[in-house]
């Protein structure tokens, strides 16, 4: 009788140990997946930071007063005001 109980407890302990081993393997696999995901996100973040920097640089270049003035003179054929002209309307 005691031998049957001992075998039964031994089988239960082996089953619990097997389940714990499987859970450990699963958790390690999840850790490796999260590590790879973290590395990918860091690379993507660096690329987006570079793109953001280049877009900010382009924005400041395009909105600079000298660029706007050159575009107005060359493309729109505007001229700089050299003297003030007063126009009066009579009724």
C-alpha cells in the first residue's frame, strides 16, 4: 500500500516538474522574442529620428526669409519697395 502511494506521489511530482520545465521554456522563448522586438523598435526609432531631423531642417530652410524673398523676386517677379507712394481716393 505504501509503495503504491509512493509511486503515485512520484508520478505527480514528475508531472509537475515536467509542467514547470515547459513553462520555463515558454517564458525564455517569450523573453527572446521581446528582446528581438525591442532591438527592432530601437532601429525604427533611430530611423524616424533621422527622418524627423531632416524634415525639420528642410522646413526651416524652406521657410527662411531669404528663401521666401528670392522666390518672390525670381518666380513671382515682385519688386522691392524703395519709396512709399500715397494714393488718395476722392469722392
